[in-house]
């Protein structure tokens, strides 16, 4: 019995770690998701743009809870190419939507200030649901 409990605990621990690497889409209800771009601060002073992804994700107790992650803390735009980077602030130069969730698709500025549409990134690669809370814990600087 002890080895069975150890095996179950090991499996659950492995599943929790794999969700932290991404995979939010299977742990959440896709029909509840929305994306909103807005700012905090005062115009004319310090303003920070945010790209909020919100939806309901399954908590450890099996219930669904509303959760939000600021994708600008996880994604950067480099010449109309989206990539994973902590504090990437892609929202400063991209207009996006989640019509193709788990893809985030945008129109982004290039290095020459031209616009390029159809720029997408798979959110499922790095956005995770950890106990019902969305985040991108493995995105590095």
C-alpha cells in the first residue's frame, strides 16, 4: 500500500510540474477566455500597458476559478516576431486577439515602424494553470 501511495504522489507531482511548463488550455475552460489591452498609471505621467488574458481554470479542489495573467510580463515583440521573455512588453507595439486560442495573433510594429499582421504565438507553450491560477513561471529574462 505504501508503494501505491508513493506512486500516486509521484504521478500527481509530475502532472503538476508539467502544467507549470505550459498547457493551460487543457486545465481551463476555453469558452470563458477574454483578452484585454489597457493601461495603468496617469496619462502624461508614467503609463504601463498590459495585455490581460482572463478565464476560468480548474483549481486543486475541482472547482473553476477566474484567473488573469498579464501577457506583457511574458512575451516580447522583436521586429514583428513574438517570443517568450520576462517583462517583454509586447503590448507597446502589438494589437492582438485570441480568436484562435490557444494562439495569440497580433498585428505588430517592425523595426522600421511598418505593421505586420498574422504574427502569432502559441500561449499553450508557456502559459500554465497552477492550481487554477494563470501564469508563465518558466519564462526567463
